[in-house]
C-alpha cells in the first residue's frame, strides 16, 4: 500500500462575531485530523463521534492508498486568531474542542462581554435613545432592519450595547480573557487523545497583532547611516520543533494573551496588556512562571512591557499568509506530500454598495472605510502571487531536470557502461560508481563546478554556524566569523582540490563528507521523484514494486532529517575560541559515515527486491547522476527554504464555496449582520452560524481529501454526494440537542437530507 500525506497550512481570517462560524470550520479540521490519527494509533482511545466516523470510513475506503491528513501550520488574525490558537492547542496536545461549544454559544454574547462598568440602566442615558433608534431604523442595511424587527432579543441587546458608555470600549477585556482561560481549562478537562501532529514533525502557530504605539526599529541607510522608525506589525508565534519531546504548544497564560491580543477589535475591546493577564491570574490564585520568558520573546527590549498596548491583528494583517509561508522551510517528508494552503474566509467578496449605485462616498463613510474596512478586505493577490511563484519555480526546475536526463544518461553510460545494467548494486559497486560519477560531474561541468562548489561550501558552513551556536549557546554571528576564518586558513574552501588525483582525500571533500547532510537529503528526494515519474502509467505489478521502493526510500530519508545533534556538545560552547574542536565534536555527533553505511546497505537491499532490470538501472542511474542535476539546480534554489520541486495548492473554505445544502440555506450568515457584530446579539444567530460552519467545513474537507487522490481512485459524483450527506446527518444528529433556538434551521436540514 502506498502512503501519502495531505498537509494543511491553515490561514484563518478575521471576522468579528463570525468567529462563531469559524469555530465550526476549525472543529471539522480537528475532526478530520483525529480520524486520520486513529487509523495509526493503538486501541483504547475515546470513541469516535459524528463526522469523525465518516472521515475515518472515507480514509479506510481508499484502494491501495494510506492517506494521512495533518494540519501542521496555523496562522490567524483577530477572530481567526482566536480559533487558530484553540485549534492549535487541540492538535498539538490532543485536547478536546467539543468541550468549548459553550464558549461560543453562551460566552460570545454581548451581555456577557459588555463591561459592567460601561453598562447603563434603560433610562440612564436618555440622550442616547435617539441614536439607538437611528441605528435600528435608518443606519442599518435592510436585512439588519428586518432582523431587529423580527427578534426581540436582538432589539434588547443592541439597545443595551448602544446605551453603554460612550467614547470607551463597551466590551470588557477582562471578561474576554476570563472566557478564553475557561475555554483552555475546559479543553484540558475533556477527552484526551494522542497528539494529532506526530512528535517528530514540526508544528507552528502564528497570530498577528498590532502594536498601537510601535516598537522602535533601527534601519541602515546610505545617508543618513541609521534612522529609527516605529514597527506596528507584530507576530506572536508558538512552535514545536519536532524533536520527539513531549508535545506542548506553550503555557496557557501565553496562549490566552495571544488570543486576547489578536482579537482586540478597535473600539469594541480595550487594547490588550500583559497586566490584564496578571490581574486575571491573581484573581484565580494561579501563577505564571514563564511570564518573563514570554515577555522577552514577544516584546524584547521593552522598558515597560506591562504598558504595551496591543490591538486587533487584522488592522495591518488580516490575511496572514506570510508567517505560514515562512514556516514551510525544512519540513520533513517521510512520505509523499500534497501540501495545501487552506484559508478560511467567513465573509468573502465584500462589496461597497456605493460602487454599484454610483453615489460618491460620504464624509464619515470615507474615513471609516479607509481606516478599517479597506485594509481588512485587501485581496490576497500578493500572497497568491508568492505561492504561484514557488510553484512556477518548481515547474521550471522540473523542466530543467527532464531536459538534462538524456545528457546525464550518456555521461553515465560513458563512465560505467553496461555494468550498470548487467550487475546488481552491491556496497562496493555503489560506492565505486558514486565516487566515479562525482568526479565525472565535477570535470564535465567546468567553470560551473567551481561556483557550485563554493556555493555548497558556503551553505554548509552557514548551517554549521547556526547549529553550533545553538548547541553551545553562543552568538551565531561570532561563531560564523570564527568558522570562516578557520576553514579559509586551513585551505578547506577550495572545491578545485576535488579534481586532483587525491581529490577524495582533500580537506574540501572530507568537510562535505562530514557535514553536508542537505546534499544527501536532496539526492534521496530526487530519487523519490524519479520513482514517482516511473509510477505514471505503470502496470499493477510494476506499481506495487515501485510503491515498495518508494516506502523504503522514505525510511532511508527519515534519519537524515533528524541526524543533527540536539543534546549537549560541550566543545560547541567554545566554538569562537576553538572552532576546530567544535567541528570535530559535531562531526562525531553527526556520524555521517555511519549513516552513509546504513543508508547504502538499505538502498542496495531495496534495489535488489525484485525490480525489473531496466527499471533498476534507471533508478540507479538517477541516484548516481544526481550530482549533475544538483550542480545545475542548487544555484537556483539556494535563496529559498522550500523544497525545490514541490508545488503548493491553495484552497478556500467560505459560505460561497458550499453548494450541497443550498435548499436548506446557509449562504447568509447571521454573524455578518450589523457590520459583522450580529452573532453577539442573539444565541439563535450563534447556533445558526456554528452549525453551518460545521456543515460547510465537512463539505469542503471531504472535497479536499478527494482532490488529493489519484484520478482513478476518486469516487464518482453519486458516491461523493452520499459521503457528504453521511457527514451532514452525523453533524445534525450530534448538535440537535445543543441547538435549541433554531428549530426551523434544523427542520430545513432534516428535509434536505431526507431527499
């Protein structure tokens, strides 16, 4: 059976009260990840529930394919940031998202969030009543007016909201922080499962916030030499490195503050401050031992970090693709990967009605829209352009590789000839052939090899400096200078020495043999891609043999991704003064010679496992000929962190993308009312949006899973429709008892699903 990973990088947009809808979406991501985890975990886990059962059945039904689904990157802003933080905690630590249903249905209410000091009695602000009437009758869209007229709860809560104190935020930051802390506590007390992201795989969470005053940043110019400007953009990040340690995203107070800060909607909530979390913890008798470390990481160099004011992340970055893209570098790939960027947009295609009517914007409308709406609604064209550039580069590099293959085959035939076809690889033959082809590549590429050699040497040295500085707790810049000085003085940085008679024993070659892990990784991934090429159009028997080879190659690749030492290397602590000893200690800890021996033996065994002779010859040729390809490709990818031949696909989840249940509604979300504050004023609105979030999430995630399958393995339209309906029925059945204020919506769904 072939194995494949569908990896999701989730980007969660802001949307004020549409956070309730986004909770439904993120819950389905969590359910899908749980279903995938269950298929490879020991027995004894809590029972699967509702849509999770459907997802597991879908994954179990795939013919000859073990598809694993994993969300390993989450980035969010504002309402999306809150949901991103909660989802990330559940993914990394196996916590229970079902346990926080009440956070959204009960807690996301204007009366709960309203600052009690800001609230007023019905007659305490008679002067505000006309303004409330104007908002209700004239200042709203027609749909908003209809909802006010139809729902007494909305009328009452909107009135209280409007009569709260003026010129100060009506909602309480302390109450908001308390709700978030309660949510994390409820998740921790709920059902626990193993982590949904493996311990050996990195995970990254990012939320954007806006520093109201800005942090001073020094910029280097030509003239003047230096200027200082305030930086208002801030990203709060949490990471699990994938080092096999116990999964822990971060202390709960850190996460509460990040969620509180990213959603400090200007005018509705006061800015977030560290002191607010201090007060909350003191009132509950709880400690924050990691407080100073968190401040040093998130607000470095601040003289008074407790007074730093942070507001909504969507002010400057409502669509945080950038941090998510930056996290893609050096993601391990133990099997074939289908990488998706999935963005959650609860209110897509927002339009200004004035553009349709031709009416010029008014005074206040121009100010408010330019300060708030337009920056938050800016399309993601730039982010999509970045992703498309990555994919375009991948296609271009594949074009180069395919074009080079005939010439490389000619070079291999000239150097090794029929022996490659007639003899099975052995350890001695593989080592001899590999050494010969390395020399042939260096000679055949002429001047290009000198540039390539120096580039590769520089990349390895830079990586070493970073690793040694981390292992020894020293400044990376100082370690880098010391390493370069030592290597240049010892004559190691001379790639041309590899071309001499004693080239295999030259300092340059020995340096690469000791430290160039990345070359080995690139070579194995190149061989895996060659297997993928051979799989295209292969018959069943050949495909089965190639599938076994592919799985074996990922097994060989795994140790290379984890071989850098992570524990103590004492000599690294003195790398600035004694770089030679530090290099020797790291080389011993890496032990690439031993890793090469084990990898060679595994590769020889794999290629001798029943492959047709011609196919075996092609794979060995791809392995031996890789230096030719690397000389051509490395200069083109050296400035990027993303695997050079992998494309990235982008998918959206929004109400506009879901059509399976149009007869029951769902395209118009209640949270979009009152300029996206609607769900704060009615539990029925929250129930409506939460349920449709789950239904839309299920529909689109099933589509994503199916789109990741080979074309011949995808279900037909009728089968796909039945899979969706099974998920919808399971969700409605699970939520029916909790959603008591929307009987008409439940009835419409029952009718649609009975057809």
